C-alpha cells in the first residue's frame, strides 16, 4: 500500500517515512501504548488476516515536559543481554493481544543478534517487583532513536503506568547523541496509542495501509 503523507512535511521527512528500520523491514505496527482507560484486548485467531493503518511519527527535539510517576512502587531497569526465551515471554505477554508478529517470525539466532546488540536497549518497568511491561530503544540507525516496541502486560493497563514509562523512555533516548526519534503505531494497537504518542511529543508524518496476519 502507498504511504499517505500528512500536511506540512518536508522532502526529508518523506524519505524517512519510507525508510526501513534497522532490521531491514518497513516500520510496522510495533507500539502498544498503554493509556489511562482500561481496555482488555482479545487475542486473534492464528492465520486470521486484518487490514490495519500504520501511522508513522517523529520527534525532532526533546520534549519540554515531564510526566510524574503514578503512586505505585515502580522501578525501571535495563535488561542487559536478556536470554531469548525471556525476551519472547515479554514480547508475547505484552504484544500477543495486539498482534505483534515481527519478532515471532525470527529464529532464535536472528533474535539474539538484535537484542544483544549494544545499540539496542531494552527496559522493563516493574510494579511491586513484577515485570509489568517493556520498551525497546533502537539506535542502530545513525542519528536516530527508534522506539521499536513499547507496551504493558494487560493486567497493568489503566493504572497510569504507560504515560510515565513512555516519558522516561523518550528522555533516555534523547540522552544519546541523536537528531530524531521515531515510532509507529497501527489501528490494531491500543485505541489510545496514537493520542499518547502525540501527547508525548511525537508528530504524525505518514500513514500506510497494510494487512497483518496473526501467527
């Protein structure tokens, strides 16, 4: 499907919107943003195909605002070189209900090469010592920090964790020497995902229709 460019875009922005991510695929729906409202997702049958609209977003300067933490015992910890089986557990727990499929298609060696790359940073948010979600920052493209994955375990959605965790990830990304942050979301993600990214400082730059098959 063609990318639909949004108003006010530069030629450079058009070029970036058609880029592929550092894994060599087009940016796909990867972000399951957790919001204030509590919506419990339903897993889709394997093999079922779903038409979706992917929105590509960019941020070209660090946000001025910060989000206060919720009144919960939270800890954000980087997972250094996580085992593949642990990463798959996180990926499935967070992304399974939202039809995250890209990493499920990778074999263990290919996945390990990504998650142990020193330019890829994986962070877990813990509540009462329990993993409640994860975010993945990818700096493999020069000058760019890509929020490859972000989301919460369904039981922790709607408790104010998502906006704070996302804000922390954004500020951690901008602590690197980058010129831009990117993220994308699709209509299979949490209904509040796009609004949360925009509130965090990202701006939509392009849209594309595609079909995703549940696996």
